[in-house]
């Protein structure tokens, strides 16, 4: 059996930039689009995404999008405008 690595979530609050980026991830923006929006490199965007995901034990951008929705950083209507 392979040894699985599990990163224990810390549940620390997201920084302001992590929150802003999580919102854009929920809106299905690419790292390039997010970088252009905030005038930061895609490497920096990726680092913020990784940090936010690590804090909550998430393993995908989808999970980060759900977190943004749950924390009120984005509304369901913004994600799926046709639902409104």
C-alpha cells in the first residue's frame, strides 16, 4: 500500500489577497486573468491559491470555489447568472 500524505488543514483565515483570488477562482478565471486583474504574476497567483487551499485542506480549485461561495466572497448568481 502506498503511503499517502495528508496535510492537516489549519483553518486560518484567508488573507485579503487570498480572498480576492478565491473569488476570481470561483468565477472560473484563469491564473493569467487573475494576474492581469491584480497586476501580479501568474506565479504569485498560484502561490496565493496554494496557500488558501492548504489552509482548508483543499485539493482542487473547485474546492476553493466552494469555499469562496460558503464564505460569502461570491454569490451563486455571480457564478451561475442563469439561475438568478
